[in-house]
C-alpha cells in the first residue's frame, strides 16, 4: 500500500505540478536584442518595398531622358558634318567661278570699246528691252593722262538708264547708254586707276546689331498635369485611449492640375512658378467590437436601437462619432452580445498650392536636362469628412446609422515644403515647349500637431507641362 501511495503521489505531482516563474527558461538579453534587430530589419525592408515602384519609375524616366539626349547629340553631330561638307564643296565651286570670271577681263581702248558696243546696241533697242527698269546708275570720270582704261564685265541685276559723261582734256563727251547683247548677264563699268579715285566706290558697313529679345520672348505660359504620392511621417503617440482601434491609415494618390509659367533669366538659369489644385484624401480604417446590450435598448416600435458615442483618433485629429445600431423585435439575441464592426472614414482636403523654383541647365542653353529647387506653399481651402463606410459581421443588425463631428480648424491651413527635383525641357516648334519633372518635397511644418504627436506629410511626384512663348 505504501508503494502504491508513493507511485500515485509521484504521478500526481508530475502532471499537476505548479510551474513557478523561477522554473521558466527565460532567454538571455542578447537573444531579445537579436530578435529586436531582426524585427527592425524586416520593417526597413518592408518600407523599402513600398518605395520600389517610385524608384523603378524614376530609373525608367532618367534612362529614357539620357537615351533621347544621346540620340539628339548624335543627330546634331551628323547634321553638322553634312553642313561642313556642303560648305567645303560650295567654297571649291566659288573658287572655280572666280577663276572663270578673271578670264573674261579684257583691256581695250575706251573709244574703240564704245564704238564697238554702240554698233551692236542702239537706244531704240534699249527702250524695247529695258523699258521696265527703274533704278539708275550714273558716273562722271575726269582724266588727263589716261589713254587707256580698263573695262571689266561684272555680273549685275540692275540696268543703268542715265547717260554717262566722260571728260577728257578739252572736250566733254556725253555717251548714250549702251548695253551688251541680251544673252549676256554682265554689264560694263569703268575701273579707274587708284590715284584718280577721290572716294571709295564701295563702302563697307558693320553688320547691323541684332536687337535684344523682347521681354515677351523670355516668358513661357501653359498648363500642367501630374500625380502626387504622399508619404506620412508620424512621430509620437495618440493621447486618445481608443487609438488601438485604428488599424490602418494612408493618404491616397492625388491628381494635379494647374497653370505654370517659366521666365528665362540667362542662358543657364530660369525661374518657374504657377498655381496648382489637387485633393488630398486620407483614409482611416477601424475595427470596433461593441457590446450590444438588451438592457440599454430603445424601443422605437418595430425595432430596437442601441446608440454609441466615441471619439476616434485620426492622423489629422480626433473625430467624434455617433453610431446607432438597430435590430428587429423578433431577432434572437443574448442579453449581452458583442457586435464586430469594420468601418472607415475619409478626410478630404481641397488644396491650392503655389510652387516657386529656380532651374539650372548644365548641358544646353535653356533646354535639355535641368535641376530644380524651391518652395511650395499649400493653402487648405476646405477640410471635411467626406466618406463613411460600415460593415457588420452579425446578422442581428438590421440598420446602421453613423454621423461624425469634426473640427476642420484643428489642422494647419498654411503649409510649406522644400522641393528638389530633376526635369527635361524640349522644344516642340518655334513657340511651344514640353517639360517633364520628377520632384520630391519635404514638409517644413506639420499638418497636425499636439503635445505628444506630430504628423508631417512629404510627397514625391511627377509633372508634365506644355508651355507657349508669349
């Protein structure tokens, strides 16, 4: 009996023993630190995964811009080589033409030349052939020692229509205008010795200075569209005791529309500004387990109602909620039953922004790839709770009514962000230009702030603009 008692006691102590904390196998501090570091690594990898679409899109955009830039430079080099080759051929052809023209120079006595040409052309022939010409050429030549003058045939477009007076030692002779045959495109004129020329026959003037571009030619104006990806940065904790009910919160992508202007400051610098409009929508999702009690029901006739009031936290401040759940009188329910609800709210803000930035073109003058940086000012025109969605996981709930009370003044109405980015500018014609930009903005002030909580909203986005020269 004693042995049986000992065996029974052994198994009773073995299976019903009290496990005390000192018997626990508690891991060392190094193990906990290792687990904590692994969790932080997973969190960083998860955050990096969210950035992958934006990083991939930026890489594709930059690769396309660089490829187009290299193609354009290669095309310009090819066009330049073609132009240089054509210029070389043109110079060689002009050289041969000048040699042929020099062969046509003849030295003949002046009187013999005049008599010979006057036999071939008369005044009547001149009026028949060149009666429509208006411009005139006249000359007066005085010489004492020259017995022989040089007549040079030079190509001309206008035909002289006035007489030429030649004065020799004692007599002054008036010569009627004479011209070469119609088949020739050259007109005779007298080339005097250098010592008899009192003033140059041809005066060279400097090229007229090009007028500077007007102010309107340096200003571009147009429209722009884009997409903004919001990045929420939350620091601290909510002071609301129901913060554990908030399961997820995210600011959705916002389409952008606006007017943009670009003012050229120099060959490498320009100034950009504009007005943009977009909506920023922050969606908050909650999961609530409400105790539905029959003792607190309100009989409305055919239905029973239970009313709940809460103050739920959001990233942009607390929202007071009024929830009414109703069930039919014939539904079966326990005295106290928990009702699981999933619901979400959308905080929508209408925003007007004014971006001001300075652009620098490192490669080409006023076009190509450029770097940009500046400040964006946000003005919140309206802030409200725009959407509420409720989902019940219990069949006893017939209807749900939900209302909110939100203080729109608890967020900042004026926000500043520092923007940096890279862009590309291309000419679409004489007066039209296309610009593409990838921007990142860092918030300089929080959108919502309390003693223990701060909510900053940064952004990354892309923008496409079509501008016209004024």
